[in-house]
C-alpha cells in the first residue's frame, strides 16, 4: 500500500509540474509494489530525466518507506543529481545511497557536500565511476561536507580521477571527521604527494579502520605505513575495550565485597538484638518467679507463727537446713564465677572475631588498592607508549618529508643546470666544464650527507622498535602478574567465606550448650534474683562497651580512607614526574629539529652560491638571448606537438581501457570477477 501511494504521488506531482511520468519509472514502482516489505528504491540502469529527478527529489524530502536507494548507471545530469540530493538533505530515514557510474562533476560534488553537511541518517555512500576529482572547487566543497559530517561510516570513491590536491583536501576532511570507518580510494591518480597527505591525517584520525589505496601510483613504504596506522587504530580500540571490561569486573567484585560486609555487619547486629531480647525475657521470668517466692514466704511466715510451739523440735532441722543453705550458697558463688568467666570468654572471642574481620577487611582493601594502582600504572604505560609512538612517527615522517623535498629540489635544479649547460656546450665548453665539476662535487657531498642522515635515522628507528618490543613484553608480564594476583585474591575470598561459615556453625552450637546450662542455673537460682539483676546490669555495660568498639572500628575505617587519599596524592605526584620526563624528551626532539634547521641553512647558502655563479654568467648569456629565443620558439612548437600527441595517446588509451572493460564485462569471466 505504501509503494502504491508513492506511485500515485509521483504521478500527481508530474501532472502538477506539467511533465509526463516516465513509463520505466512507473513499471519499476509497480514491480516493487509486488514485493512485500520492500524498503529499497531501485532505479539502477534506468535513464532518469530532469523532470523525474525533480519530482523524485520532492517526494524523498518527507519519505519514510525507503532505507536504501539505488541510482547506479542512471545517466543523471548535473541538475537532476542536484535536485535528488537536495531532496535527500531533509530525509532522516535513508541509510544507504548508491550513485555509481553517473559521471557526477562540479555541481554534483557541491550537492554531495551539502547533503553530507545536512543529512543525519546516511551511513553508506557509493560514488564509484564518477568524475568528482576533476574540478578542484567542487571537490573541496565535497570534502568540507565530509569533514562536517558525523554519521557517515562507509564511503566508496573508486575511479573518480582524484589527484594529489584532491587527496590533500580529503586528508583535511578526515582530520575533522570522527565517524568514517571504511574509505575506498582505489584506481585514482593520488600519487606520492597525495599518499603522504593521507598518511599525515591518520595520526589525528583514530576512527578509520580500513583505507584502500591500490592503483594510485603510491610507493610501497607509504602503503605499509597506512596499513600500520590502520592496525594501530584497531589495536587501540581492542586495548580500550579490554580495559573497560576489566574495570567493570573489578568494580563488580568491589561491590560484591561491600555487600558481603554489610550482610555480615547486619548479622552481627541481629545476633546482638536477639541476645538483648533473651536477656529481657529472662529478667521478666525471674521477676515473676520472685513474686511467687514472696507469696510462698508469706504463707510460711503464717505457718511459723502457728507453729512457734514446735521451735524446739525444729531447731535441729534448722541447723541442718542452715548447713544446706551454706552449701547451696557456695554452689551459687561457684556458678556465678563460672558465669562471669564464660561472659569474659565470650567477650574475648567477640573481640578476636572483630579484630580478625578488621584485619581481613584491611587486607582486602590493600589488595584492591594495589590492583587499582597496577591498573593505573598499566594505563599510564599504555598512554606513554602511544605518545612515544606518535612522536617517533611524526619525527620519521618529518625527516622523510625533508629528505624527499631536498632530493626533489636538487633533482630539479640539476635538470635545469644540465639543460642550460647543454645549450651552451658548443661555444663555452671550458667554463661549463668547470661549472659541471663544481656541481658534481656539491651533489656528491649532499648525497653523502643525505645517506649519512638516512643511516642515522634508520638506526634510530631500529632502536625505537627494540624499545617498543621490550615495552610490549613488559606489558604482557604485568598482565600475567595481575591475572595471578586476581586468582590468589579470589582463592583467599573463598577460604574466608568457608572459615566464616564454619565459625558461625561452631558459635551456634556453643551458644546452644550455653543456653542449656543457663536454664539449669536459672532453675537452681530462683531465690537469688537480685544477683541476676546485677548480672543484667553488667551485661548492659558490656553491650555499651561493644558499641564503643564498633565506633572504634568506624574510626579505623575513616583512617583507612585517609590513607587511601594520601596514596592518591602520591599517584598524582608520580604522574607529574612522568610529565616532566615527557617535557625533557620534547626538548631533545626540539634540539634535533634545530639541527635539521641548520642543515637547511647550509642548503640555502649553497643555493646562494649557485645564484652568484648564475649572475656571473648572465652577461655572457645576454649576447645569446636572440638565439635562445628562437630555439625556445622551436621548443614550444615541438612541445605543443608532443602535448597533442600525448592527448591523442591518452584518448586512445582511455578508449582501449573502456573497450577492454566492456569486453571483460560482457564476457563470462567478467560476470564472475568483481568490478574494480
């Protein structure tokens, strides 16, 4: 239904604009309507007119149905492509756009730049077999749009006639872009300078994972450097993900430990509350029994008043009862002493358990702090390695650029000098021979000097690679040690849990035995409730002591937190020391740059000497300017003929290439092979 509505809207807009709808477009939309759940608009190999492009661009402004648009080999005009791309600027649904083989040029490049600046949904853009790189202004606008884009992930620019200047514009865009992951630049004319520009931008771009540069006349060393940069970006992403996962695991373990400690503390508080409740219950029962005993005593007093006459008979019985009372008093004192000793023993055990728990907590906190410090040290080492690698790569790149620039300048100057000398050899052989000998000596001297500098740079590269290998080995060792320590910490935690469970079981059994003994002693000591009240007061005092001990433990925890803050300050001081070392290394690098500037000044002095020699020979050359002008006119004529011949040869080569590609595409082998 949605495809049918799109077809009707297309027909209505064509009628409103006074244009006839294309039958091929209507047929294609009808075929797409028959496919259920279709989210791709496929106009590939359909020649779209300007009116259809204008209408389709208006429809795509608010279209929500299509997420993929195929416009490859549609023979689009510049104005038609502009209308389509302007319509897509406000679309927020399209994810993939294919414009392969449409010969887009200046206006198309400008429209693409506008699309990249305004659209926020396109993730893949295919621009193969176009001519975006032929016009520098349009391609610069396209690159500006690419630099401002934050959503495009895949870009295909194969066979777009991009030269080294276009590659420089692309490099500037890639420095600003932070979302592009896949870039294909195969089969263009980027060359050496363009390859260098792209390589320089990779130092600041950390999101690009794949960069294809085959078929661009780029030296193998630059291609290898690009591959190394891509590998470095991938390694950096893997290291970051591993660090994030490790920090998450450690934080979860810390939270689990905190929860276990809180549970243990709550269990201790519950046991204390239970003991308090039992003490209150025992005091209530003892008070009830005291009341009963008082009633019995009152009854006995009445009996004693009635039986005063029988005092003589009962004196012997009283003596015997007094002896029994003394014996019972001794037994009661013994039981009190035993109760006091048992209470002291329980307090000592509680204190020992608390001390052991505090010691274990301190050990665990120390282990956690040590693990955190090691993680921070590893992160700092990784950051230092990345910075050193970046600095070394920058130094190497600058040195290579200086070498290439100096060699190119020397070669150009040598060629110019040879041309002038060849023109003047016939009449000024003696002076030219002297000049040639001087020039050859200077070139040899510069070549020897450049070879020595190249050797020194290669030695430095080897040393830096050896340092990098050593640091990687150290990192692997540190990771293994961290894993071993983590396993030991987990084993200690398991042992602590088992020990705590066994101790809790033993405590419960011991407490049950104590309760049984206490019930027996309470049955025997009903007549001495006042002494039990005193024991209850002593127990309350002990509870207050336990509360004081808990406050002392809290103070210890605060002291440990202060120690942790002091350790964090020490870490900050160590980080500052590392920064100072980095600044010293930067100073050494600046000194090397100063040395390179001295070499450049020497080259400038040599250039001045050459200028002086050229000024000395200008007087002799003025006499022959007439002859030279005639020769230059002849050379210009010949160069014009040569340029014409080259253009004809280039056209023939392009025709041959197109014919070969058409033959290959038409053959069965071309159907099987991928299109470059």
